């Protein structure tokens, strides 16, 4: 809740006119408690995980011919009941684990210093903080994920996430409740190291989930904007990890590729890419030779 009754009062305290974004924030948040603003994340998560994966299903259902060249595992197609089971499981996890965790973790947000006050941070600060959050989360997630692939971690916890060897967007948060809790630590670590504004925190939660949905979508579209992010893994990268399954000792990182490269855990993936490339080149050469003979 903001400590100003009017825009004029806020402007006199800050010492300048509010920007359009700050006026919008004032009008929206002035009478809402910080706790309520923090709990918006539950609504964002529910909407994102209901709507965005549905977009990929929509494409598959209505534009199958156009999008099929970009399907990473084209032979695998989940039935409607399998997809619905995945969605219902994820929603159950939201209501039983993610939602309650958000409700009780508010004191930690206050402790690390996530603020709701004016002025709003400049765009460059938001972008820098988000980059930091992604790098910290990626590094922490890499090592936790790698640990979860030891025999005990896999059998007791991580096996659930690997039930989908050809993932779909809905399967991004499909995991054991303990995995949801453990992987929440690196997600929280970035904001704890570099605390920012509540708006930055909202962006962080939303973008991280959008990234997870995209990497589990089962499609590798050439036009996706994430292709322009340096060292970004993407759907093809993480799909390989699911394709290999429990024995996978490759592609542990959640966002970028450099951890797997540095620690030598992308060899299987790179070998598969090389073999596929040679296979495609061989096919092209055969087609060219056949054309010459004709
Ligand atoms: Zn795994
Ligand atoms: Zn996954």
C-alpha cells in the first residue's frame, strides 16, 4: 500500500511529476496491501499455465500441416485425455503446493526488500535485474537438476517430471511436490541477491514460467524471439533431455547452454545433432545425384 493519498502528494514527496507508468501504478496499487500485490503471482501462474500451453495445442489441432515440420518428436501425439490428465495434475499442484507456498512466503519477500513504492525503477534496471535472476536461477537449477538424476533423486522425486518423454507445454510444472519446492530455491535466490520492485518480481515469475512452457512445448519454431538470446537452450535442447529420459546425463540446465558445455554434460546432445546433420547431408547428396541421373 502506498503512503500517499493522492497523485499530487506522491509528486510533492518524489519532487517531480509522475510518469504515465507511475500514475498507472499509483491508481492500481495505492489502496492494495503489499500482501495482495504479492499474491497476484498466483493468478498470473494460473492464467499462464492455462492459456499459453493451450496456444500450442490450438496450433497442433487447427494448423497441423503448417506446424508439423517444427514438431521435435513428430511420431508422438498425446490423446485429449492424456493432455487433460496433465493439466489437472498441474492445477492440483498449484492449489495444494504452489498457491499455499506463495501465501506463506510473503515475510521472506518483505525480508529481502521487494518494494512496492514509488518511484518505479527505470527500464534498464528491470532488464539488468531480470538477466541476473535468469543467470542465478539457471546455475542453481543446473546443479539441483543434476543431483535429481542420481539414483535416489530420480527414483524418489524427479521420475515424475520425466513421465513425459515427449513433453508438452502443460507438462512444464508437472513434477513431484518436493521438486517444485526445491527448484523454488534458485528462483528465489536472484531476487534475494538483487532485490527489486514488485513489478520486476511479477515479470520474473511470468517470464520464467513462459520460458519453461516454451522449452516443454514440443515445438522448435524458427521465428521465436528467444532464438536471439545468446546461449539460450530452448525447446530442442530440453526436449532431448526428456527424450533420453531417466538415463539422461545431458542437458541439465533450465535456460542457457553454457553450464552443460562447461561441465561437459552436453556431449550426448551434440553427438546426436552431429549424426542428424550428417544424415541430412547424406540424404541431400543422394537426392542431388538422383536428379543428375534423371
Ligand atoms: Zn531431468
Ligand atoms: Zn523438463
